[in-house]
C-alpha cells in the first residue's frame, strides 16, 4: 500500500515542502498537514494509522494519533506554544505516538514534553524517546516537579482511568431518573447562569450517585492543578467514551465552584481548564 492509498488526502493542494512552523489556522488543513507529516517522515506503523484503535491482551487501549487532531485536542495554537518554549506534561502516553509526532514532525524540542504513565503501561517504544520521562499513577500522589507546566495533556487517559476507578465498564445515561430540580441546576451550570452554593452541593451529591466516574476525574484534575503554571491549561481528550464531555462540563463547574481565582472551564469535543494568573494587589 502506497502513501497515497494509506493517506488519500496527502499531497492534494499541499506545497512540495512543508514548514512545521508555518501552521494553517484552519483545523481541517492542520489535519491534512499532520497526515502528510506522518506519511513523509515516519515508517509505516511508526505512528498509529488513520482511524485505527488497538487493544492489547492486557486490556490497554492505544488511540488513533490523528484522532487527537480531528477532535481539536491538538491545535495550531497548542503546537505553536510548544514550539515557542512552553512545557507540557503528557499523562498516560502509552506508546507516545502523539508526542513523537509533535516532537519529530512539528519540530518541537523533546525537552518541552515530559512523558508520564504508569510503569506497566509505558511501552518500550516510549521509553526509547528522547523526551524526559516519569512514571506514576495519576490517581495517586503526583511527583514533586521542579517547575510547573504550561500545559498538562490527558490524551484519552483520564477518561479511561476514571471509568476504571469507578468500576464502570459500560456507562449509561441515567439522567431520566434524576429529579427535575437537579436537571435545572445542571442547565444553570452548563449555561453559566447564577447559582447558589446550596444548589451546587445538591447537584454534586445527586450526580455522584449516577456518575461516580466524574468524581474520579475531579480528584485527578485537582492533583494536576497543583502542577500547572499560572495562565496554564489542562486539556483533556475524552471523546472515546460515551457521555464524556456531555456530563463533564457542568460537573467540573460545580466541583470548582469555589476555586480562586476562578477557572475558565469549557468543553466541546475536548475539555479545557485554564488557570488564570493571580490578580495583582
């Protein structure tokens, strides 16, 4: 199978020589550029192929590398920040194909992306990476890093761990069983309408009963926030699981209702949590 067969969009209306520092603003064009880089710079199988997802015998899931571009988890802005010297901690890297593509394909200094995973999940392939590496379980105590990170990335890993921690194999939407007042509070959170502390507490208590994996997500995010620099961002890709961002957005807004300074939380195809700089006195 040739490059054009494996990546049908590659080469169409693309310049003969690409510049990894001259990135298109349009996400569709960035996806096409990533496809081309994979085809031209890497051997077959070196980067996870388009629309392919593999489960190992141990039950570990490796996700499609291009899927992180298709979902908007990786954007031109993210790449430019890393090219300009921002530091990232990527948690749950597995085989680190995404990070390999960023470093070798988009000319990002390997020292700018630290690879993190459990020791039994980080593959031999990832261990041969030139990027700095650390092994720990994200659901337990995090290491003391020398410097906070500008970006903390969870490439599908947080969603997988949250469901595992909550002992949920096939989550189902059970909002039909939730009282109407709780649904109304949820809508307020989703639309960022004024809400009371009592409403927040009621919503969290009700949601914990039907969506326990969300509580597990928050526990990990709180640890991550302690390692995030001011003005930094946590980006979470959880589109691979049912009802991922659908329930995550209002729950996160409730869980961090009292956080100071207030966090900027948004969710579309990915979840973004931005930590503002402290206000100057």
